[in-house]
């Protein structure tokens, strides 16, 4: 009897253990495939953004190169002859943009991509789980991951060609002041900086990715599969003591011979002259380094630009960097919401609550200009006579120049269309003051100028207090020219 009970308990324990193991394997497979699908979707979007940004950059560079070539032909025939002997051009790079899978595999080396390696590790973990009866078949991701890695490598290859061509043009124009080369350098710098923004967006995981990865990190076998991928045949751990330069090149590492050939393609055979020129520049830099402490105040302004030099080997340019120009257009748009109140007037106008929403474009870190809409609500004559009413809908335009310590200058033009416009009768009696050019039966106008003070609310929002003067306040029939507004600005 005891033996039978023991066998029954053992069987129940084994069945429970197997059911738990199957359930855990099923959850690992679900979380793993969900995580890989999310990352592959994000990488597809990233590749599309890179493709579009590179195409726009190439189109701009082709136009600027044509202008540069015409200037070079008219000013320096010897330099123009050097220019025509180089087969690589922005136009030829553009023809390589839409390559097929065979060309991508042939042109790009087998570079290691950490993110792709981590996805391979997660895929290996998912596929190592025992099959659960009735569960869907785990998809294979090898082909899809290889395709994605090839596309990423090919975009890097295109960027390397753009850098090589730009360096060659700068070398051609270095012996004379040829117009156009500065514009080319700016387009390349800002184009690659925008690509880095997309890279940072892709590296920032979503909440769903974080949740899935958090579960997988605690799964048994996770570290083993990740280590197997990162310690594969193309890793540094697999190198032996007698590894050759050709072996390193096959694995995607840059060798001395590759660097020398790259320099020769950019500067020709006169590497000694280039080295001598670099030595003199280094000496000049060392002489200027003694006064480097005077430039500490400018370090904060260039911090953001320094961060974005890491992904695509962007060399620090000679021109002054506008951090806003490094961002895609939609990231330079700011959203602003504000409200103001006005007192009732002696001629019968109610107290007003004006709400507005505006969108601004950041030209640079200090200058922002934009448009918006406003909605006017009547509140009544007093606290004992509260009456909500629609009073009008208007348009606003503004420009804001920030100084220091959150203080700035504000200017704006506004037009508020009155209630009469929307009821279809502009001849109805009004209680406005005598009509003027800025205050008619259909609208009122305002020309504003004043000061603003910005302050931080949290990581996503800033606040702003605006003290404005309405130049046309008398023509509008206002009791005071001073307007105080409270704004919130989305960072």
C-alpha cells in the first residue's frame, strides 16, 4: 500500500514537473519570438529611414558637386584635371543605392553587428526549447537576420563611400578657395547626424521590448546562448596567436594595409606630404592648447554634437554647428499651449478666457517661430453673473528669441474672428467700441511684443511666463495694453 501511494505521488510529481516545464518553454518561445519580431520591425523602419535619408543626401550632394565642378573648371584647371580622373562620384554612389541581395553580399564585409548578434542569441534560445504539443512551430530567423545585417552593413558601406568622396573633393580644393566645398561638407555632416538620430531611436527599446527581454534574461540557458553567439568564429575570442592580416580582413576588422590603401585613394601617393602637413597642424594645435581653459563655457553647446559623432564616423567640421540642423524636420517641431484671461469692459464685454495651441519650428537653439489657433470663451460679467459663451476663433503667429537664464524676447501677430462671423450675420448690433482698422464687426487684431521667462516642469514639459504689450490696444478697445500668459511647452 505504501509502495502504491509512493508511485502515485511520484507520478503526480513528474506530471506536474513536466507540465510546468512545458509551460515555461511555451512562455520562453512566446516572449522570444515576440521580442525578435519587435526588434526586426524596428530595424526595418530604421533601414527605411537610412535609405530615405541617404537618398536625400545624395541628391543634394549631386547638385552641389555639379556647382563645385563648374567653379573648379573656371578657377583651377590643374585641380579640375585631378577631379576628372577620379571615377567615384556622388552620382555613381547614388546608382549603388538600390542594390540587390547579391550586390549587398559582395560589397559589404562580414561586420559584427552587436544587436544582430543578440537577436541570434535569443533565436538560439527559443529554438533550443523542447517542442510543446499543440503549440505553433517556432519560426527560423537565420535568413531574416542575415538579410537585415547585410542591409545595415550596406548602409555603412554607402556612408564610407560618401566620406571618401567628400575627403577627395576637400583635397582637390585645398590649394585654392573654391566656393562650394563648405556647403558639401555641411550637407554630409548634417545628413549623417540625422542618420544617428534614427540610430538612437532604434536603440531606445519600447516598453514591450523591455518586458520581453526582462523575462528572457531570467530564463535558463540565456547567458549560454548569448555567449555562444558573441564567441563565434568571427569574434576576438576565437583568434589564435598566429592569425594573419587576411584573416582579420575576412572577419571585418580594418588592417594597416586597408588603411594605407584608403589614404592613397583619398590623397594619392603623396602620403609623406600629407603626414608632414598633419605634423605641422598638430604642432599648431599644441600651441593653441595652452588657452583651452578659456573655452570651457562652449563645451556644453558642443556636447550633443560630440555624442552624435560615434555611429557613422562623422569628423568634426570646421564650421559652427547648429544642433537643430542635426535633427530630422519633425524633431524640430515644438508644441506649445497657453491661456490668458481678460477682465470685463465697461461697455459690456464679458470677461474672456483665451486658449491656444501652437506649433513652432526651431531654427536654432535660440530662435523659434510658428503658427497656432486660439479659442475665446466668454465667462460673464462677474462671479455672481457667470455665463459661458463662444466669443470667437482666431489665428496666431509668433517668433521667440531666447537669451540666457530662460529669458527671451517674444513678438507676435494675432487675429481673432468674432462670434458674428460664425453665426453668418456680421451686421448684428455689437457692444464694441467705435470700429477701427484693428477692431471691426468681424475681427480684432493684435501686435504683441514682450519678454518671456521659461522654467522646467518635468522631463517632458517646460513652463513659460509671457508678459506682453499690445501695440494696438487702444484701437481694440482694451482696458490695458499688458497681457500676461501662461504657457506649457512640450520638450
